[in-house]
C-alpha cells in the first residue's frame, strides 16, 4: 500500500518561503500523479498544484501561479511544493495525494486521488 507523509509545514511570516515535502513509501512514485491540496478552517479542500507521473505537466491554481512550484524527485520518492511570497490566506493544512497513472500525462481531479497523506500545517502570520 502506498503511504504518503507530508512534512515541512510551520510558521512563516508573510512574504516568506516554505518548502513542503511529500514522501512516499510502499511503492515508488514513478507512475503516480501527485497533487497538493489545502484546507483552511471552515473552508472546503481546494487544489493547489499537481504534477503528472511523467513530470511533463503541472497545474497551479490561479492564486498560486508565480508563487508556488511543484517538483518531483523519483530517486528520493518525494514530491515537493516550494511556496514563495506567502500570504496569510495561504494558511491551511496542506495535503498531498496520489493516483496511479501508468500511461498518460495528466493531473487528476480531486475526487480521483486514491491515496492521501495526513497533512501538514502551514501558518502565515506576522
């Protein structure tokens, strides 16, 4: 069974940067599309970013474009989310999710993902 563990969350000042990691165990991530999502108190879980299994396609929500960057290192079996120019509204629990896609190059919809991590808290505050 694929297991995902997020790390790297914490407290950061507005305008600061933070890098989140999604480490996988059980299976290599080579054939998995990986998505990052976040959920703030009282709000629905929303998509943040996604990277296809091949790494050839990425997705960013409009509010994250130009600020966040997703990448994957299959050798380390880890996917990263580099977050820059953080804003208070970025405060949320961030989750990573995975879907097996052996063939194809796409980012799944939120309801397609089969595996989810437990989340890591990101707080942006001065």
